[in-house]
């Protein structure tokens, strides 16, 4: 029988902000967490805190499937996905017609 009291979370964008805060808070509540990060330094910080980390840059869509597979392997499955990572396009937009 599966223990349903502990959920396995995959949190994208766990390097900073909301993703990082959530990734750090959930283990204190007995949850298992794997966070995706772009940089090795960010992965090392999470791993040092007992949080599984997988490298993923969402700008590279081909990297998503292997990253999810690694997270599934590290957590023995995923119960909850927090799709927090994103990217922005900065620049002036507008054109006179």
C-alpha cells in the first residue's frame, strides 16, 4: 500500500522567489521535493538542504522530458506539479501603423 500522507512534489523554477520558498518549506511539513534549477550552484544549495535538484532551463524544451524523468526517478514518482518556472521577453513593443 502507498503512503498517501507524504506527497512528492516537482517544483519548476526553484532557484529563487516563490519556487525556492515552497521548495524549502515543504520538507519541514514532511513532503518530498525535487526542484528544477538552471545553474549548478543553485542545485548545490538545494541539495545541501536535503532537497533533490534537477537542472532544467525552460528555454530548452527538449530538456524537459529528461528532467522530469530524473525527478520521477529521484522521488519514485510525482504527486504534485508546481509549474512555476518561466521566461520573459523584454523589449519595446509597438509599431505605428
